């Protein structure tokens, strides 16, 4: 029996039947990413039940040179959790909430906790954990941390990186770094947690974290505004932000085509307007003060925008269920788009002041390169993050369209570079964008990242081929 076989046998005995999957049917759900762009293979899916078990698994793999692909809920969009041999280390059994400190406004959680469960636990403690996204019913906080996930509340609360105070990490040699500190002020050297948040499992495995909690909102107001053009959407954002300040929690942009996709394919989606409009802004204000005049603020801004033509029509939700209906339109677009054929997707960000310029230039580019393409650009316009998605032309060949993914994205990236934007706002790099990252970042930045990777993982066993090319 060779070294790797010996290590695999030891790992199997360590985690037991509940932590070991090596049959083809059992492994299959773990081998492909959510959009079907990548599929891999592995010897086994290993599901340790504790940090100590994880550390021993990693130690055995490191000694035997077995690659490890960390995986959470496998909801990523760039192939970051797809294996290339070795084992998948799935954190789903490590799903305890270790502590909630309501006075310190912190919660200590294990990597396998489902995001929606953390939201519920925080609410039970009369607090808010604000990270929120469409996949929150299945994604895990470890994956959110590893990819520095964004979501719909970034405008007010920031990305996942800004919501974490400390982490526990298993290093590639099997050592455990306990950085679970609930301190808001700790000026003692390098802030190591930020090496691992957003590293996509290439430097170690996050097994637990201390995350920030916030006061639970006592007042919420939601509105959907219809606008004639993108400039009007941005003007509306400027006005709402100026008037509402930090009570502005979400500001989402939707094009008419995205709304039509949702109306056509997603049950329960309702258009609140009698007529179609070119663009829509979904706006949400929240406050911990129950008597905060959020509704008056929102209605006043919308009334002014209606009067000067920046808004064609608007509806302010009168109940929680109506607010949910408005959010359902926005949240349904990614799923609805799947029913319209293949999509070429770009998860990009630019400074808010450059959004209109990006959209004008990028639209002209893609419509010139792909006649009949259906541009469905939507997203978190309040923080500059646009999902610049292209649906294949009606009646066109799927494979021919998908073959244009990399060429068209490179041209879109050139526009982003010119405008000071980013090729990945919230989904990460994974396998999909490793070539693009090397082209988009300076050689100095790439060298720094490679040096960090080599220092912590010299044998390249941690998620090889992701983020940085081998």
C-alpha cells in the first residue's frame, strides 16, 4: 500500500461512515458547480465533524501530497469548489452556533452553518446578522467567508469581510490557528483573518468565525420605482442616499427584460404596474427605531422624482407580504434567466459614478459582437455591483453562443480596466477567472499573492488550480 492509500485509509477510519462518501452516486452532487460549467472528480468526499478532525485530515493529506478541495454548500458560480482529484473536504457537519453575545453584538459560528439559520438565530437574540442573498437557504457561512460573498445589504453593512471579527483556520500543515476574537479594537500586528477571508480555500480551511451582529430593524419600508433610463435610476439613488442616509439598506436595479423573464417563468411573481417600464429600482430603508419616519422620507423623494420625470411610476409596499412580493421580482431574475437558454455572465463592479458609462459602452460592444443578444443587466447598483448577464439570442445555437464566453468577457474586461472596475465583485475567481485575474492585476500584486500562497501552502495541496494558476 502506497503513502496516499495509507492516508486515505486512515482518513476513512478517522471520520467514520457518517463522514465518508466514495461511491459514485454519493459523490455526484459534490462534483459539479451550481451553473454546470465545471465538473471534477475525487477519491472521496470527507465530512469531518469537528475542527480537530479537520486538522487531522489535512495533516494526513499534507504528508501524503493529497490535494484538498474545501467545499461548503456548493452554491458558488466560478468553480471554486469543484475538485481536481484528491478529496473534497465538506464542512457541512460542523454546523454549531457556539455562542451568541448580544451585548457584544457577536456570534461565534462553525463553518457549516447554513446562512439562513444564522439569520434566524440572531433574530431570536433580538439582533440582526445582515448577510443576505438568494442562496441563503443552502449556502454555508464558511463558503461565504472564503469567497467574501456580497448580497443585497452590502450598501449598508458591507461584504462578508466587513462582517467578520475573527476566524479559526486549519492550516495546510494541519495546525489550527485560533483567531476567534470578538474585539473591535485589536492593534497587535498583521490582521491575519483577512488573509483567509476571500482566499477561496487556497490558504487553509476556515472552520469557525466570530461575526458581527447589529440592532434588529424595527421599521422597514420598501418601494419599487419605474424609471425611463439608467441615468434616472442613478439620480434617484443619489437623492435617496442623500435623504435617507444610513437607513438606506438596499438599492437594486432591474431592466424590463429581467422582470419579463421573472413574470414568465417564476410562479408568484406579480408586476405591480399597469404598464411596462424600461428600468426599475427596488429600494429598502430600515431602522432600529420603530418611529423612524422612513415612509415619509421615501414617499417625499419619490414624489419629487415623479414630478421632475426621473420616475415614471412607483409603489410603496403597505405590508410585509407586499414587500416580499417586490423583492421576489428581483430575487427571481437569476433563476428565470436559466429558462431562456444559455447565459454569459459577468459579476462586475465599477465606481457608481461610472455605471452609466460602463453600461453604454458594454451594451454597444456585446450587441455588436452578438447580434440579437438579450442583455439582462441587474444587481446591486447602490454599491456598484452589476450582474452583466447575456442571454442567448432567441433561436440561436447554445454551444455557439457559450463558445463566445471568454472572448466577449475579455472585451468587457477591457472596458472595466479603463473605468477602474473589477472582474469579480462578489463571486470570486475560482477556476473560471484565473487567466483573467493574471491579466487584470499588476505583476506586483500577483507576485505578492503567489508569495503568500507559497509561504502557507508550499506543496499546493489546498484547492489547487483555484484563484491562482498552478
